[in-house]
């Protein structure tokens, strides 16, 4: 068994932040929707069935993480993914979930059946939603 040093654990910080940014069902749904093309907050509200305040807050989080960018167009802001590699990451996650038979959903801490899990998490698929 390999023991991870404190320096190696610290070096994992950016990866941990990336996965945390994608760990919320609303943020993941927004990323999935933007993987299909640009959208305004209004588009995201309609497509995802989320409240305007929820969409705005999560888009701001994704923007702060550098995963989403917005460009003004008239009175609207058009949002898009900043890196196409994120689409590849979602596709790989879908492949991994298929390979494991979605076993991660049975995890007692993070699984969709755990006491603290958000029920929306089970309805949010990964790539190609």
C-alpha cells in the first residue's frame, strides 16, 4: 500500500476543487446542457426546470471555477464551456459508470441512496443528457 505524503495531498487540491464544482446536481446539469451548446440563464431555466436564482448562483460558481464563460450579447449573457475537455471528462465518467454498473450510487457516503444524498442526484445523468 502506498502512503501519500502531505505534499502529494496538497497537490490534489485543484483536482478536488474540480470534482467538487461538478458534484452538485444543478451545476452538473448546467455543464451537461452547455456541453450541447451555448445558452442564456433563461434557456437554462427552461431546459433544466430550475429557479432563476439557482441557475444564476450555480453559473456564477462555474464561472468562478473557470469552467464556464459568458459573453454579453445585447441585454443577455450567452454562456458556454471554456474547455472542450470537460465534455470528454463527462463522457469518460459515463463510460466508467457503465463499466461499474453504477456501483458508486450504492456508496454509503456519496451514493444516491445515502441519508444525505439529494434525490435530484439520481435524476441527473452524465454525458448526452
